C-alpha cells in the first residue's frame, strides 16, 4: 500500500488496518516458526513495510 493511499484514510480506519495487518503478520510468523511452510515468505517483508508506512503516517498526523 502506498503512503499516499494511507494518508487518505481516516485515523480510525488507519489504526484498524494496522491492527489487522499486525495480527496477520503475527499469525504468519507463528506458522513459519512452527515449521509449516508459508506460501511466500517475501510477503512478510511487505507486511512489515506496510505497517511501518502506517506508523509513519500516524506520526506525521500527530506532529501536526
């Protein structure tokens, strides 16, 4: 997801999306560590980056 798209979301939507993505990433990490093969491990990297973008947008909003 692009930062531009994230800036268009409301504060509550952004927080909800971040929680959902964090939960999904956590579940994927657990599956990966337990030995279950994850279809595409590179997806986890993308999720971490999306979460970081969301946190950056939230921090920008708080700074204003």
